[in-house]
């Protein structure tokens, strides 16, 4: 690969950071729960799953408040 030829090492995620992993796990769990709720509530067909996840992510990023900062994730 080009990275290896130039002496670079590509990292796909941060290693050994359980604090960040916990935040991401909670965010993914929330995203899954909201997606499941939207699909069941409106009897949406399964082939709209990607669009529903995209919509839920959009909503979470603009609605959820960070209590200590009084801002949404989008504003950060």
C-alpha cells in the first residue's frame, strides 16, 4: 500500500480508550432503539432501514442537549 511505502501507519480507531468506547456504545444503543421504535411505530418496511437510521442520527445530533455545555452535538 502507499501508506506502507511512505512509512505511515493508518489507525482505524483510537486504541485503549474505554471512556470513548463507552460514549460510542451508548450513542449506538440510542440510535438502534430510536430506529427500532420508528420502524415499529409507523409500520415502515425493512428496506427503509438505512433511511430511518440516517434520519434518527440527524435527529439525535440536533436535538440531544449536552447538559454540562448546554449545546447540541451539532453546535459543538
